[in-house]
C-alpha cells in the first residue's frame, strides 16, 4: 500500500448544538429535585408497603 504523503490538517472544531440537553441554562432545579429525590423516595415507600402487606396478607390464610 502507498502511504499518503499529502499534508493533512487534523484540527477539530467544536460545534454548538442548540438542542443540547446537557446545557446548564435549560435546567430547572425543581424538576431535578423531583426526579432525583421525591420519585425514588415515594417508589421505595410504596414498594416496601406492598412487600410487607403481601407478606402479612399471604401468611394469614
């Protein structure tokens, strides 16, 4: 195979994406708190309640 002897410009340029979801300007603190704290907490409480209720409900025939 032949090697390419032509000089190549290997510079990379960043491109701004207006639809970038990781942009910190578009974040809302209330939705971030709801997603990261409230929903997992409520899901855990609901799951524990259902698990304990099922254990006591099944054992009482």
